[in-house]
C-alpha cells in the first residue's frame, strides 16, 4: 500500500476519502500483479500443452505413420539406421525420394534407365546357365515338298531357376599305409586344416551359417528349423558355439581390418543398443552397445564393429586410440572427449540436423508451409549440389562447394539467426533450431575439402543390417556372443563395401584361413585382395 502523507487532514470525511483512495490503489496493484501472474502461468501452461501435443503427434507418427519423408519432399536417406531398419522389416522401399525439382530434372534419365513397360529386364549374365534343348520331332522335319529340312537357327528363352539348399555329408577318407612285415608304424593321409577341428561342421556349412544369421538376419532358432526340414537335428546351442568358434578363427582378419581402418583421412562412427542377457553384474534388461566405425582408403573401405557394455565417452577414445584425421559423428556428447584429442578434426552430420526439421513439419498444420520447410529446402539445395558432384573428383567437388554451397550456408545461417529468437525453445522447431545452432561450426566444415562427407550416412548404412537383424534375433545371450557378432558383422559388411558377395568370400576364407601360416597368407584373404572373378569357382560344389 502507498505510504500515508506526513500531514493528515483534520476533516474526518477527507481522511476517509484518502484511506479509500489508498485502498483502491492498493487493490488495483494487487489485481494487476495477479493478472500478470495468471497471464504468465497461462502462457507457460499453453507452451507446456503445445510441447506435450507435439510430442504426442511425433510419437503417434513414429508408431503408426509411414516412415518416409514424402511430405517434406525429401528422402529416406536422412533417417537413422534404426528407423531405416524398421522400414526395411516392414517391406518398405529404401530408395531416396527426390524433391520435386530433382524429380523433374531426373525424369528423362529415369525413363531411359527403366525397362519399357511390359518388358522384363534381362537376367544377370554372371549366373550359370543350364541348356535344355528342345528339338522338333523327326517326323515333323520334312517339308510338304518331301525335302528333309535343315537346321537354320534356334530360338532361346530364359527362365530364372533356383536349386534348394542341399544338406549333405562330406566323408573324409584318409588312406592308411603300413609295412607288410609290421616292422614300422603305418602312415595316414593328413586331414586338411579345419576351422573347427573338434566339430563336424564343414567350412561351407559355417559360411552358410554366418551368412544367414548376420547377412540375412535369420535367427539361430529359425536356422535350426531349416536344418530340421532337411532331416538334420542341430540344436541352436550347438549353432551358437559354432558361431563363437568361427569368430575366433576369423579374428586375425578383424585385426588387420582395424589396422587398415586408420589409413584413411576420414572416419565415421556411430553406436546402437544391443541387449546381452548374461552380462556380469548387470541386469538382463540393461542396454549395451554396438559401436561401428567406417573408414579406410577409398579403394579399401573398412567397416569395424565393436561391442562394449558402456556408452561412455571413454569407449570411442579407446577404440580410436592412435587415429589422426577427420571424424564424422552425430551430435552425441560422448564423442566430445575424443574430438578434443590433438590431431582429430570433428565433423557433424547434416542429416541429423535436417531430420529434426522434418519432425517439426509433422506437427505443423497439415498442408500448410511452415518455417521448418524453409530450412529443409535450403538443406535440400546443399544435398542437390552433393548429388551433382557425386562422381566428380575431389578438386571439382571442392570448387562446387566453395562457389555454390558456401553461399547457401550463409543464407541458412542468416535465416537461423533471424528465426531462433522468435521460436519457443521447447517446441519441435525450437529444438531443431537449437541443434543447428549448437553444431553449426562442425556442420559447415565439410566445405573445407572435396573429400569430406556432408553426413554420417555411410556409417548408418553399415549399421542398418545389424539393426534389421536385431529385430529378429532380439538379443545376445552372452558377452562372448556379442563380441563374436561384432567380428562377423565387421567381416560381412567390409566384404559388401568392397563389392563381394558375403557367402562366397566367407567360403573361401574358412577353407583357406585355417592353413594360413603367415601374415601374408592371411592378408591375401582380405576383401580388397580378392575379386568377384576370384570367387566365381566358390559357387561350384
């Protein structure tokens, strides 16, 4: 209440009037304060309600909506590996969806590449051919004039055929020779070195087992049923022991791949969860992690998986000890300690920043263009330049980035500075803006050179098969199984990155690796030291 005047009036009525005025002023001040508090509380409540509504819409979209980004005119390319894995298991196409401008530009090219409607594409020429000759009956090879017909050509049509998996038994018959007089010990033919000498699993069976589980995502329980249909009972526990044993045999290749990983100038890194039931001193429901790194020289791409129960920043520091060069990651703070290491230049993934704006568009009014669309359009133009320069040399790509991408980034930065202060931070758009602002200095560094990546998609694409498989086999039973999975996923994804079919390569490796007696013999089996024509014979029985 305002203070009373020093000299009070003598008139009682005047005093009453003064008191009433003071009381009215005091009440007005209270009403004003209450009104302000109510307005602030209402504004805060509305913001909170808007935030909860956005979270509800996004959660509903993730669970029940299509996992594409068609509404924003962009591509599956920018989804994380887990999202892509979910779409893969639901049978959705993973091909990028071009923006309207790109679609118009590519229309002629697509129509030229695509077979004409109603016409089948030819079968791959590398597949083996079996000729089945159909001849005209002899009594029909006589002309109406009575002259015998002569062969003047042939018509050829092709069908795609498949031979079901054949389960058979290899009998190793080792000849034994002895002295007729029994004066000396007999000699027996040596058995070729086997990957698992104490088991009855052949190298080819192990190659098929590893391929169906780690390349095709088939659980051991289902492969057990496949063998049962062929009349062979192999418990899944035995299959699991074979997997772990094979991983131990293949460990030297994993070690050599890790050595080659650091020989590139750019390294990608990401991580995803994996559940291990029998981890020491941990609950079966606790989350462990599979870390993946992709790198190596351009002509020798390498993918390396590593299992660790922790997601702390100490893990990437340990895994990349000794590495010097550029490191591409997402925005997870666990990479910050590694990024502070001398000799490491940290890059951030623009696809992650873009995806947050895509989520912001999902809470906009349907059919209405919002500010998030402006960011998506600018980022789409950056990706358009990258697509145009995909086949260009590094020098040409650097020129394109400096002359075309840098001005677009400046436009995006100006838009960010103007928009960020006007958007509540807890909204989907506010979070997208904050993410873009926080990692801006790392996001733009790809323009420094022509060989630097714009995003971490290379690593996420390598991680996707693991995420697809995890949706089927769900968990690893023991840490040994998780480590074995890391080794085998490393080999299979590295083989794929080098253009090899995983089964044929593993078949060659498991046949020859047990007999390798030197580092040179092991190195000869690395994916970049073998080619498709080298493995063509592996498809024969």
